[in-house]
């Protein structure tokens, strides 16, 4: 019920031209896990919440650099990244709910990584290259599956 009220309020504020502040913070299992796993389950092509992978992925969320983005106490998106011995950061997952897209939430999630790890080189492991190219990121090599 609270989720429905939050979404309704967000839509009303959009129509009135008022912006709801975006809050981005580090992931916390107790506060974010259930809603985040549901968001992944609802997204076509994302299988991390499936029965076979969900427990491993929940562990990955805790041990990775994971940020969550909320608007009006509703989870809108998240990013998950890996650190490579203080030199590199690899963004592995970036997901924004379809009804929250277009508001630069994905870009802002990635900016958090840049702010919190300013001396690291950041790479994105992507299946949607056009999105990152649109943001002005340059392609450096490619990734292959063994």
C-alpha cells in the first residue's frame, strides 16, 4: 500500500512540475534486498532473482560496491560494481525501473562511484553500449566470455 501511495505522489508531483529529490546511498541488505530483488525479477532479461541465482546474487550485492537510488522512498534503480585491488572499478550492473528512466538516475548512480573512488579507473561491463555512448563514455576494448 505504501509503495502505491509513493508512486501516486511521485506522479502527481511530476504533473505539477515539481521534482522529488533523488537519494542515492550504499546498499544495505536489511533495508534494500527485498525491493531490489523484486525490481530485478520484474525486469525482462535479468535472471539474478531466479531461483538458481538469487542466493549467490544476494551475497554479491553485499560484497560488491552497490548503490541504491530512491525517490520518495521508492527504489528507482541500483548499480553494482567490483573493485580490482585499488586500481580499477568495474560496473557490472546498472538498472533503473522503466517508469523512472529518462531522469538521469543511471548517470547519477555512476557519478557516485566516481565521487567515492576518485583515483580509480572505472570501466563498464555492458550489454547496452548505446546508453553509455549517449552519456559520452568512450569504448575501450571489449569483453569476451570464456
